């Protein structure tokens, strides 16, 4: 009996052991593993498909702060595209407006000094010029340089210029070239050809200055007598109308002075290319570090002058004449290559000069305002004789 029970237990235990071993074999078989993997993949696909359907049916798309129902996605894309397009248009418009505003500001700044209101023939500051433009001039000071000089004087604050045209040949006359400035009432043109030949300092130049005072003394409070290669310059003030500010400030400090003389600083050497540097004042950039000589040029109260000369005018007994501090004002005299016989720069010229480009800011303003201030921008660019 005991043996049979024992045998039954062994048989049952053996049966359980066989069953366990058989199940393990099935689990570890490749066939079962592939079936299990296939089943898992099918379940995964079913779940994903169901999820996508649910999302399409019940979810909403969100953009910015707005909910957009499904089916409106394409409409949203179209809307976004339109918004981006409008933003680009707005940016372009903004840039255009900014550019136009900048141009307007530049135009207003230029017109503030080059197109001043009519002063009814009475000026705080004027200039008188004796000039002859002729094709054999070795300095090559042409009608172009005359226009540049007048343009610069406008910038400096001169309100009127009396031009005495000492032409010898009829085709040298500058009247036609000056016509628009005459119509603007910036220039008074005087035909001085009857005193042009033979030239003399007294009979041609000084007589022109005296004629100007005798006829128009009362129209100007202050006046300067200078040449077309002579440019008044204030090193510490290069903004428009600097000459008027200088005279006002000087007169406030020295009300007893009737004549202020500008010391002569020569700009020497071979000029740079006029193609790259159309303005005379930008073609010559080497100057003497000190006044070159005693040949000053005057700025004077017209009411105090009794007799005109080239460098110092005779004044009434109460009038005083002083040399201005060259740090406040000087005369930039663009002589060019005269001292080197119009040839290449020499060691002597280089040794007696120093590089000076302090007028650069004025040059840039004159060039940028030319189209606004001139009826034809070629006036200061094109080389010509009348």
C-alpha cells in the first residue's frame, strides 16, 4: 500500500514536471515567438489607428490664442501665409517710410542753408570777387571751380556775392553760367571787362572792391573780399553758417573791431584725380602748418571802410583791424602745384606741408546736397570754361 502511494506521488510529480518542461519548450520556440511578435504588432496598429480616428473626431487644433476645429487646418495655413505676406509688406512699407523720412530730413537740412528766404537785399554777410576764367590758366581754375566756390560760400553763411567778371575775350564771360544764381538773387553780376586788360592791382582788382562799396555798401553789414581759390574755414566749427557764428561771437567779444583778417595757409602739391575728388577742396590735402606769409584777406564792416585794397582796407579813425586766431578762423588757400612748376610732388613740398583733411565733413555735405541745391548736379562736377 505504501509502495503504491509512493509510486502515485512519483507519477504525479513526474507528470507536473513534464507539463512544466513542455510549456517552457513552447514559450522558447521560434514559431511561438514569431506569432507573439505578430500579435503584438497587430494590436499596436489597431491602437494607433483608433487613436488617430479619435483625434480627428474629438480633438481641436490650437494656434496662438485661437482654437480651430479640424477641417479648418488648411484654412489656418492659408491665413498664416497671408499674415506672413502682410508682415513682409508692412516691413517693406516701414523701410520705405524710414527711407523717405531720412530723405526728407536730408532735404530739409540742405535747404536750410542753400535756399534761404529772400532778405530783401539786406545782408548780414556778403562777399566780393574779382575773377577771370580763361583756358590758359595753369591752375586750371574753371567755371566748375567758380561754381564750387560759390556753393561753399552758401554753406559757410554768405548771403550774397558780388561777382566782377574781368574777362578779356568774349567767350570767357561767366554771365550765362551764373544766370541761375543771379535769378536766385544770390549773385550780383558786374561786367568788369573794360578794366580787365591790361590787368593791374589798383586798376582792376582794388577798383572792383571800391566800386562794390560805393554802390552797395549799405546792403551788407559785413563783407569779405577773397578769390576763388581762397576758402574761409573755422577748424572748430564746420556746420552750416559757421562764418556768421564766428563773426557774431567775435563781435561780442571785440565790439571795437571793424576788420578781421584771415591768415593765409597754403594747400600745396599735385592735386588728386578730379574724377575721384571733384571738389577742389578735396583734391588738395597737404597744407603749411603755419601761415605761409603776411598776405591775409579781410572781413570788414562795410560802414567803416574808406578805401579798399587787396589785403587790408583803410578804415575810419574809430575802426580797428586785428588778425584772427587761426584756431578760430583761417583762410585755406588752394595753391596746388604752383611751387613745383605744376609737376610731381617734391621732397621740399612734402617737408613743408602736413596732411590735413579737417574739411572732410563739409565736402561730404556739399556732395550729398548737390542734387537738392543745384538745378543741375553737373555744375560742380563738369570741367568747362564758361
